[in-house]
């Protein structure tokens, strides 16, 4: 049964103050369970770890999918219309969501899991920051485990408020998962500590590692597409030459491609500079089942192992 209240986008701080309306929600397959939508695969994994077996979670943008450039499928509108909660990253990561939500006629609560996290401005971390547009916030929050911890807390609070009968289960699931995230944070810190500070320099396809760099002491030397979105387009010859010069000047040990974007530009940079290409990193999406990045925990371990190994 859908909640009778027409929810609009709200922050969890407002939800805490006002409360979400009591409901007896349903997924189409089971009228006794909460129907939840998560916009993309990494967020979906966090939501599933908190929801456990108490809610049905549908993910719109699946493994290896690019949420920046996603084009909603016809079934996505129905999924939103039938949902009780919609979890989104926020910070304009899902630029297509507002129109989809409106056209679907959904009455679901929209919860931005970025609530309570201080966002970075796009490009503020980079050596070549003047190449990036300012005034936009970087949406790639999950690349820092402390941010993921806050996201999980937001998810648990929203699920508990929407489904009070299962609130204790959501909180218990969240506590168990938070313990795993704490362990992950220690693992990453230990791995990074083995890499000399002067070699902690990143060049990737698009500007996705700012929060990782801030949390773990790396420098973003540049990114091939020159944007926080994979839709930044091909760089000009002048931009490529400028980045190649910067890579050589900084002594960058390795370049990195990503699972959601082709490696052609990175390959051109490698040919121009003579710098090796490291293993492709998981950035905006999980990997497919059975890969090294098929959960958030595995994704982050794989990324730090790949980065440290290639830069060492």
C-alpha cells in the first residue's frame, strides 16, 4: 500500500524534525514490504546492506553503468511511481532524475544521502583547477569511506522513519555494516601509508577522486576529460598537451582509466608521456557480479590496492 502523503524532496534533517508519515508500504511483488529505489549501483549496495531482507530495493543504473549520462528506460517511471522511498546521491549527480520523477507521478519520498556531508567544489583540489568550472559541487562522495559512513547513517534513518515496524532491524543492519566500513577505512589507511607521499599523484579519466585524495593524502594532478562528469567531451589538442606537460613535470608514476568510461584518452596520454597505465579503477559504478568491484567494500579495496601498486 502506498503512503497517503505526497512526499517531496527533503533532507534527513527535515525528516527528523517532522517525521515521515506512517505507512504500510508495498512492492508490487509483496504488499507487506517497503518498496525502495536507489538511483545507481554503488548507492544501491549501501541501501541493500541496511535494508537487508526487510525491503525490496530496485537499482536504476546498474553495474558498469554511467549515471552521468544515463537515459531512463520506460520501466524506470513505473518503478518510481510504485516506490515508497527513492534514495539519490544528490549534488546534481543524477541530472535526469527530476524530470523522471515528475513524469512518473511518484508520491515517494526522495532522500538525498549527501545530507550532512560538506561537498567539495569541482576542481578545487586539482593542480590544474583553473581548467574546471567552479560553482558546481563534486558529487563523488563515496570515494571517501567517512562519507560512505555518513551516507549509511542517512539511509538507516530514512528507512527507520518510513518503516517503524522494522526500524530496529534497519539500525542493526546499519551497525553491522558500519563496522565493516570502519575496518575498510583502516585497511585503506594502512595501504596508503606504504606509499611514499611524493608518489601519491593521480591522473584519471574524469574528475572523480577528489574525496579520495582529500581523505587519504593524494594530489589530483589532472584528469583527461577536464570535468566532474564523463560527459565533458574529448579534450582539445592544447588541453592534452598541457596535461601531458604537467604529468611529466610532476613525475606522475601511472595513469588510470575507469570502468564507466573508455580508455582511449588515457591511452593517448600514456603514448605522449611514456607513463604506464595502471589497472582500470571502479569509479561511478560497481563492477558486474563476480568482478573485483561487485560490492562497495570490494570496490574500495581493489581501487586502493591498484592505485598503491601502480604508483609504488
